[in-house]
């Protein structure tokens, strides 16, 4: 079974500073995907970034980057130059094997980290 | 492009009533997922479809819950009879096979009194 652990219930960061949100995972599948989603107070789930288990380079999307350390089974999200609008709940999630596998597409979520950006 | 569309956005009803949640996936997406979010259990997958066929419903809590996907552009999640413990935010998401990323709707906030 897959498991995602986010050990930081809450994090605080000063505006314009960088922040790292931790995520560790556990799976016996050699092929998997790792995701980060943002959930602002309005409630919607916003996709931020994706990392495939076979990707050689860390994923980046604008101010978001994923620090993927496969041996340590960690997939931390780094937000650079934090903005007030980054204040939200952040979820780490993973899927199972590629299309055709029985667990394809099943997103397993962590418990989330609430990020608060101070002016 | 239109995203995943869910309706209603909010639903308040009394215990014992039937509740129907609706979802329109992104056009062309062949996977559709229903999730439930609660404070106690976080986000959990209830059921998902591929090409309108249910693939895994192991997350459906009990027989009171049912989901259908009569065509590629519409799905329903039904609770009958509803109970206060069903109060949660229900999300629908869709994805395109091979691209893995799931796109979520805005959710339906359900309150059972």
C-alpha cells in the first residue's frame, strides 16, 4: 500500500522568503508519480507540480520546485519568493503504476501542511 | 478551456434525504474520480471510472453510496439515505490517460442536518 506523510501541520514564512514543505512517501511500486496540490481557503484544489519516479531531473514550475530524493523517498516542495497569496493548505500526493496498472490514477494524499505567509 | 464542473456548490439537507452530486469532466478526459474531504480522514478516493466504466469502488463507504457515469461528459454520486456523518466536501476530478495529472472541480460542500 502507498502512504504519504507530511510531518509539518503548519509552517510560517516571511513574504519574499523561500520555504520548504516536507513530504515523504512509501511504496513498493517501482513506477509512481508524485504531486503537490494547493488548497486555498476558498476550497478548490489547484495542481502545482508533478514528478515521475523515473524523471532524472527535479520538476520545476515557476516559483515551485520539487526536491526529489528517491533513495530517501522524499518529495519536498520548495516555494521561492513567497507571496501573500501562497497562504493555503498544501497537499502532497502520489499515484501508483502507469496506465494499465490496477492502482493507476488512485491519488493517495498526505494530511496537508498549512502555510501562512507573513507580510 | 472549461475545467471540471461540479454542482451544486453547496447542499444542505436533512438526514434521510437523497442527495445527488453532479460532475462534468474536462472534455476528452477518460478518467473520472470522486473524492471526499473531511477533517478527520482528510482526502480519500471513493471511486474512479475509466471510459465510463467503474474501475475501483473500494473507497465507497457503504451501500448508501452509489456512483454512475452514463456518458463521457457526466457523472453522479448519490447518497441514499443521507446521514450527518456524510457531511464533507466532495470533489470530482478528471484526467487524460498518459498525462496522469488530475484536475479537480471546485467541490460540493455537503451538510446533512
